[in-house]
C-alpha cells in the first residue's frame, strides 16, 4: 500500500492540530483510551466540546498555551492509502521546526482562517513549501462555520493566495473550504456548502498522484554499510547496504562507484524478504557486485552514463537553526550529505531572503536563527550530489557544530562552484 507523507502549516490558531485530530477521529484511527484522555483533558481545560487538537499537542507547554511547539508525527490509514502526518508549529520563532517537519513531505496543507484571510505566516509557509520543492500544496480555508459558509469569502482567500503563489514554484495548487471543528469537507462532503463542487480533503489525500514525483531516472545508491557475515553459510558474501535515493537498479546493470570511478556489474539485489529482480527509491536493499572493489560508507553507486555532480564547492540555500550561534563567513562546520560526512567552510553568504516579502538582502554579515539565505560552501573532500530540484535526497544536507555535534542548519543544493 502506498504511503503519503504530508505536513500541516499555517498561522497560529488556524486549526492545524484540530484538523489532524478530526482526520484521526473520523477515520477511527485513535484508541478508546486516547479519546478518553483527550475528553478528560478537555473538561479540565473548561472546553464545551472534545478538543481534538489535544491528540497532537502532546507537550504540557503546548496544551497549556493551546499551541503547537514541536513537530508532532501521527500515522493513520484508509483502505486506499497509508499516511504519515507532520503537524508543524505556526509561530514565527519555530520556522526551523516547520522546515524539519516538511522536508520529507509529498504534500503540504496550508491552513488559512477564513475570517482573517492570507496572513504573514500563510505566505511564509507557502514560500518554505516552494523552497523545499514540495510538489503538492492544498490550501484549506478553515473555520468556514464562523462566516456562515460564505462562498464569496472563500473565493476572496482563493484569489489572494493565488496572486501570491504566482511568484513561487508550486506545480499543483488546490483549495478546499473546511470546518475542522465540525468536520465539514474533511472526511465527507458537506451539505452546508453546496456551492463547492470539489472533493473532501480525505478524498483528495487518497487520490493525489505522487508516483511521478520521485526521480526514477537518475540511479543513485549511497552506501551506508558493508555487510560481511562471519559464518560458514555466507563465507564469501559481500554486500553493500543502503537506501536507493533515485532511479532503478536491476541485476546485470553496469554501475560505477564514486569516488574511485571503478566500474562493475550488479550481481544481485537482496531485500529483507530475499532476492528481488529490481529495486527503486526509497527501498532499503543490499546490493552485490561481480567485482571485488574497495567500497565503504559514503561511497555512491550509480550508472556510468548518468553520474551526479562531483565537486568540493556547493551553492546552497540554508536555514539557520542554532539559537546560540550565527552563520558567518569563514565559519567551519561538519556536513552530513546522504551517507557521506565531511568538513566544510562557509566561503560566502551571498544574500539573505525575507520570506514574507521575498526581498533579498545582499551580502549580509550573518544568518541568525530561522533566517534563510544563499551561501557558498567549500568541502574538504568531494561530494556526489544533484540539484535539489532534480533529487531531494541527493540535493539536501545538514550542517553540524564540530564540537557539540548539534544540528545548526539544513540546506538544499542549488548548484556547484
């Protein structure tokens, strides 16, 4: 069964957690004891109805303030598809959490309060979704019950958001009027909005086509681990384990190993269930080659006539996540890219971008917490990467503090040199 990863985004109190709670509740994806716990917490907080947002707002600070701080992950399934939800925070100071939660999403739901229209955080999260190249964006115009399900108000929000989205790179944009509190157009079509001719949110999530979003052309296999069983049964077994990040591999395919450049042929591909005839992303497999080649963690197996860019110089968009430090030129950091680790130096900060106005601040002195900018990086060893537009797995990385190993930034590669 196919998985769909999606994230929720939007301004504070637009109803993201309530919407997820409604999806879980109406699809019968919560246990009875969870529901009883939420009902008890709702009464304790003085709510007249069961506050479904508490299903995802798990931290005590979140429940007391009625907001989402951390990224909350939830899972549910229908007969058609399995889902992984990332409920991301709406506050501006938690932009880094939104980037983290949405980085692996196939689709993002941006909630807009029908009473307030498109606000600063709506634009911010739409820009971040565009920056992260999330192919599908659904604008859920929430709290329609508070404006008597008015069609004109919905169309006004729709037009305002479309005008802003024209500046962004969003391949698939949809709009759905909903009431997360009452469940209108969430799981079932609502009779209260007969003027809306589209599908419910759940139906849209079940039917959205994501197979073509993955790169099945550029074969990429970063080696994570070399398997050499020390027993008589598999005495001569040497396999290279990892997750396929692009393309398709089959036994008999000619491959090249980077950085050595040696070529070989795929002898077999093993999965948890045994040998398979082909493998593609995001499958985790063990690959065996016909030649005895020195391969270790961080190397990449690909096709001889379709290789990634190999370079020590990166051009990247970076979101700075550290509260205690700032990103400055000449700064030295540790970089983690696919399974490869390296040290890098910040050669230059080219510009910082205002995610609300999309204005560029040329040549800033530094990047502070939650700020996004384009930087030039120089690595101590060659990296094997693709443009993030082409492959989100081989085109992304994280930066870490060399002393504490704390993650201080997330980056997407936009070029080399």
